[in-house]
C-alpha cells in the first residue's frame, strides 16, 4: 500500500476534531471535485465534505453505493491533494458489511487523504439497519484500523433510522 504522511494527516484530523468543539455549529459544505474543495477553502470554510450522492451523480451513477469504491478513492484523493483543509468523506455503509472489510476500505480512504468519514447503519438506502452490536463492531474495527495507521480518523457514525 502507498506510504502516507501520517503527521500531516494527523494534524488535519486533529483540526477536524477541534472544529467540532468550538461551541459553534460546524458547517461542512459538500463538494464532489477538487475545484469545489479549492473554492470552499478560498471562501473560508475550515473543512469540506464529500457527499455520497454528489460523488455518484457527478460521475453518472445513482446514489446508494452504485459508484465503485475505486471511483470514490480517486475523487477523495484528488480532493484531498487539492485543498489544505481537512476532508471528510461520506462513505455510505462502508462498501462492505463485515467489520474487517469495512476497516480495510476505510484504510484506503484514509490513505487517499480523508481524515473523517460518515459511516451509515443502513443498507441499500434504508432497506434495513445493521443490528446495533454489529454496527458497533464495524465502528470499532474502523477505530482500531485508524490507531494502527496512527491517524485519529474522525468517525461520524450516522444513523438513517429517521
């Protein structure tokens, strides 16, 4: 696997974490390409997010993990190298179900440059939710992977129950 600058990613991850604890609402504009990331950075946003729907639609796919993981890795990698602000990526339900498979996919997205992720608890656009303990195991596996990588990845454990 490609070498990553752990120090730089860790600094961005810590910046993203700190932005969640300022006492003010953190607005994360959703972008889908490097130009959008650079524009939002220029406008003064301290971090940006990629959205699964905008990533998919901008590449001609429907939402709901219809776009390939390889395409998402490419988009996130180009976005992350184009801007200096922290990037958080909406990774839907992780492009896998089993905890270790999700963790390996999130390792790849971290190595592409994302320092935060959204990880949903539903499969196929809310058709079903993962059992709570199983979803917790998925999150733990991602957290353990991030520790192995030495980067405090920010995990937004999203629920789609509502």
